[in-house]
C-alpha cells in the first residue's frame, strides 16, 4: 500500500516534516484497525475523520446551528494539527 502513497515534497526538498506528514499512513492504519498507532503517527486523524463524518451527515440532514459545529470541529482539528507539529518539532530541535 505504501508504494501508492504521495511523497511529502517539503520533506524531500528541505528534510523537514510538514504539518500533514503522517496523515496518509495514519489513515491506512485506521483502516487496518491499528488505532493507537494511527494516533501516534498523526494525532489529528480522529478530529479530521469526525469532521468529515459530520460534513457527510450534514449533506443529508440540515439543522439549525450546524455552522457552529463545523467551525468548532475545523478549529479543533487545526489546533491539534498545529499542536502536534510543534510538539514533534520541539523534539527534533532538542
């Protein structure tokens, strides 16, 4: 499966992980049932999957205030992505 994954251009050019590095492998790990390994690979995988699930459900079921849930999930996903990236980079620097 890994031979079909897209390489990280940022890592190839500069040798530094980008904020999305590990997302593809984490998704594959989720499909394989390796939930802890997926979280360790890319912690934002679960908030992103929750956001995508909500967006899919919201296509068929509209309700009042759905915008707030979408915005909250987007902000939470972005915060987890940024936090995990800063955590990873702090260990690479030290």
